[in-house]
C-alpha cells in the first residue's frame, strides 16, 4: 500500500477527546474493545530520546578506561528547544542521568500534568538499567513509570494506524508528518551513530578535536531530530483525534507501592565508601547492599513489566519468557463454569493452545495471569491506559501442545470469552529469604571494616575455602570423591566448589559424597536447588548409595508420588532433623525451607549442598547459607545460566558458582574440584565441547570411544543452510531435520556396555533442540507428518540433564538481526554447550551462515561470535 493512500485508522477504531479530573484534555483511541489514553501536551511536556547501547563496560586490556556508548540524553520542549547531555564514561553517565531527573523534577513542580513522550520502550528500559547500575534514584524512576509520566507512542501507533510499510520504525512513519523536514545529517540510522561515535572518540584521542566536534555535532543533530520527530508524531495523532468527540477521563493512579532502597543497604554502601577510602575496593559491602534489595528489585522489575504488558499489544511481548499467546480458535473449554469437586467457588477448565515463548517454564501448580482485552467480560477496574486486564489462573496440567488451566469466577461473575494470553505469575513471597539476608547483612555491617567468617561472606569475597587445618585443599588425583569428602570435613565455616560438565557424573559424585558424610560422620545434610525435580533426583541417588530411606526426607512436589526416600509433611523438616540428630540425616527443600528458622535453625546443618549452583543466584545463596555450617556448590556455570528479571547495581543475580569462578572456564584447584571426564560423549564429540566451554580440559572417559553408529562419523557435524527472513521458525531447517532423522533411524548403534550391545537406532535415541517454541512446533509437525512422531523435540531448557545417541540442533533464525533476542540469546555458549553435549555419539548443528555476518557491539558479543565461529569452523 502506498503511503499516500494509507488507511489512517482501522475500520473498528474511533477517537475521542476527553477531560481528566483537573479539566485538562486527553485523547483516547478506541479500538476493538481496547482503549489507549493519549494525554494532550501541557506547557511542561518534553519529548525524549536516548542514543546508544553499552559498548565497553570494563577497562580494556591495556588498563585504560575505554568509553561506553551510553552517550547522549536529548529532549525538546513544545517550542522545539533542544537540550543535550553527553556522557563519555560511566561517571559522566551517572551525572547526566541525575541532571536529567533533576530537570524533570523541577519541570513537574511547575507543570504537575507534564508527560515525557518517547517511541518504543528503549528509553525507559535504559533509564531503569542506569538507575540500577549506579544504585541511585531508583525510587524516582519507579515513581515516574508508575505515575504514567512516560508515554510510549509506539503501542498506540501499532494498534491504530495502518501504514504503507512493513516496518513501524519511527523513521518509516516520518514521511506522513515531517513534511519537507527530511534528515540531512550524516547519521541516518542507530547503527551509524555507534560507528560515528567511536570515530569521534578516536579523533579526540588523536588530538583532532575539530573533527571530533563536527561528528559530535552531527550526532546531537540526529538526536534532536528524533526528539522533534517524536513531538510531531504525537501532534499528528492529536490532530486526528481532534476530529472526534469529547468525554471525561479518570485520573491516572499509581498501580503499586514505589520501590525504595532499604536503610540497611544505605548503611552498607557507606561501609563500602569507608573501605575504599582505606585502600580496599568496597566490593563485598556493595554486594551485601545489593543483596538486601535483590528480591525487592526483582519484584519491582516484574511489576513494571507486568503493567507495561497491560498497556501494550500482545505482539510487543509475545517473545517474553513465560508468555503464551493464546490461539482462541484452537483453545477449548473442557469444563464449563461449575463448582468443582473440593471447591467452593465457580470455576472452569480451559485447554490453552497457542504460541509459547522461548524458555517458558510454566508447570502444574503455577499461577500465571490470564489477560483479557479492555473492556473486560467481567466487572473490574483496569489500570490507567491499560488495553488488557489481568486475572490469575492456575495451570492444572502441562499438555503436549499446551496447558490445561483452571479459572475461577470473580465475585460470582462468569463469562464465555477466552483469554488473549497467559503472562508470568506474580513473584512469590520471600519473607524468610529476606529475613535471612537481612540478618547476614547486619553481621557484615557490624564486622566492618573487617568481615565475618562464614561461607556466604567467603563466596562474596572470592577467597579460597578456609580450612581448619590451614592447609590447601587435598589434591584431586584419581580419588575425586575421597578428596571432596576430606575437603568438606576440613572446611572452617566455609564453602567448596565442584564443577561438573555434561556427563561427568555430577549427581553421582554428589550422592556419593553425601552418603559417606552421613554414614561415616553422622552429618546432617541439606540439598537445595532451583527445582524440586533436581532435589528429588539427588535424594533418590543418595538412598541408592546406601543411606537408609528413613534418614532421607523431603515433602514431595507431587503428593501422589511414591519416592524411595521418606515423604515428610511440608512443615515437618525440623521434626525430621530432630529425630535423626544422632546418626545423621539428609533433607531436601527449596530456598524458602533452608532460610526459614521454623524448619532449619541457623547453622543447624553440617552441610548444605547447592545443586546446579551454576543457576543459583548469589542472593539466594546468602539466604540459604544461614542454615548450614558449610556449603558445597555443585554445578557448572558453563551450562544454562542463572535467570534474573531485575537490574541490580552489583551482580548479586550472578550464580554463586559463576561468581566464585570469576570468568574462568574451569574452577581453579585452590577453590575446588573439576570433574574432567565425560562418561557420555565420544572423544571426537567431547573435543569441540571442551574447546567451546572448558578451555580444552574436558576429556572422555575410557570406553566411550566404543560407542558407534553405523555409517556415521562420531563428533560434531555442521550443517550450513542458507535461508532468508526467518526469525523464530525455519521450514527449511525443519525439512533438513526430517532428512537427517530419516537417514539415522534404523542404523546399527553399538553401545559401550560390557556386551557391546548392537541394536537399531530408534526415534527416541534422537533429540532435536530448537531455540524457539515456534521452531520446536514446526519441527515436531514436520517429523510427525514424515512418520517420526516419537522423536523428542524441545528447547534446550527441556533437555538439560538428559542424553541421547544423537542430538540435532536447529538455530532457525536467518541472521542475528532476525532473531527476536538477537545473537546474544541464540549464540550463547552455554546454550550451545548444553545442546551439543546431550549426544553420546554424534551432534548436528544446523545454522544459517548469515548468523556470522552481524557486527557484535560488546566485548561479550565479540567473544560469543568468536566462539561460534571457531565451533562451526573447526567442526567443518
């Protein structure tokens, strides 16, 4: 469609002019049972733009502080007067950030109804990130967001305006409202601005200041134009709105309590400054301060995102983790409204099907929000400017192709409509975890300028484990389990790290160590992890290794299960430990259990094993450490990373084991033990995995070379496949997967057991890993249609801890720019490591060669791209 003949509004849309409570006019766009409010500019409004992405966040190898590219704040007022604030390093960034907020505060005092307009959430997300990075003015940013001061024009345009362009970039819209004012600067795109900025800094470093100033001026003009463009876009929309009627509008209200840093964290930050003044680095005190506010920040991040989702179209966030975009046509009501068995209120059951976002982990018992369009089919008050309203539901069952959810009536109201989407559940209450962290932080503050002697503090200080004997950890040798047991016994209220790459027997090692400590030394041991399944698997192995089931207890996740260990009540941990105080015991539980004094007294365990410690945050580790004398960090940070929602001024969201390893591929001997032999992978497959993730130190165990697949070379097979325009789904790669499976199934597989068993390769011996659920579904459908319905297909999260004879990985995206989360997600070494290392004999990696064409913008991006290039190049 030509832009000269575009349809301004969808057929179902209409615009209205209303007045707010103070009489100021606002404009609403009504469309398909949804409303978006567009406030009219008051005299104080500004139009905001922010240029740049982080480029260098650490000093370069030469030791000099190289620049960041978070470099320019800019805005115009209603008279197109432009203001710019430059920042060429992080100290200047903080100063510019605070100057901007000071300006906004003064302007709001003079014009209480002012708004800050921007296009897309880039600006607000960076303001939130800067507040967290510098640990300043977080409550102020939170308040501005919650009080609706920021107005994002992108969702409004996306839902109400149809233009003659596939892209809704503001630059594509400018011909509609900018008239003769076309861009004349040298900088035309955001990518250009990064290149030009680097060039300007290089000019300045070379003493060519005039040339540098000219480039900076062009960059400022580019930013000014963006601000002016945002203002004119907003006024263009208002001009359309003025053609329609006027109705009153309710005032905006804050949706949640404003987040503010706690007094404890303020005191610890003062300790950090004193430590730095005395010649230290203040890092532990800063980490402690950030740990105190870790859970409030995580919750704040969730609620900001939640209310943002309520104000935006589904298409803007359907790639967010734990979001399901519901297909109303294929979703069905399985039980209509009724009072179900064991219930007191009306409820119904719905089979939900649709597009599931990558990384989604909705499980039975989880309680996501179901979103309905405004006006909702039930009486409820919608948050300000919301186009959706939330209603909490419960996932009753995870289906092969969707979810069974139970939805309850609202004050007796029932309705026929199905939800548009499921979105992440509200954060759980963290009273016990917060209490444990606060208590520990008080000991850190009381010990300043020194440090308390405990496992959590040792981990944060990144010091080697402290021992009672005062000597280093025992040498590993060939008796790893014996060395770990002796090391644990010698710990002086400290920790021990054990890194277990794929197939190296991490769970076997952990269970053997626990069994010896309980049977030989009467230890009381706790096992904690991110999921019940991980905990219960380790407990089952402990029983198999000879600890009597009567001494191993946990409240099972599934009450109907029949575990080999003792099933105890949810609140029965303290009693169970008391019954086995003399001969030792093992208890499994979540972080909530081990931080709760009603279940485990402070220091009540001899040892707490943190399983999958490569995914267990520092903050959570501090909380659970309160219940034990010693910690054993068991895991591998080179596999799937710790997941965090919030932005934090210090890396307390980093995994405990990752923090201790400090960027090393392999744990250092003075900090713990590396399990260096994979009992899963053929040597020719282990080699590329070892180079990718373990600095070449991972090897195959003897005997793995005997595994063979007739006619197939063992190792990693790279399958380059050119395609264009694919983001989360590639039919070309799905067809290639089918071809590979067709070729593999039925080939003779020789195992490495004592009998060298030979059997035909079955469908279940192959797994297919996809980065996105859209590709997972496409591959699953293609395999089923080709007669291979039993081949397991899933995302990498589904397969961690599992193995198969052959793994096939399909990356789906045609290029890094096509990928929804960019190459940062798609080419993450941890994810590639997990995907490839599931295989015993052969792994296939299908990818578009154009994934290597994108220019990384960060040091981490360069490392990631380099590792991927080495991986595909070496294997080819």
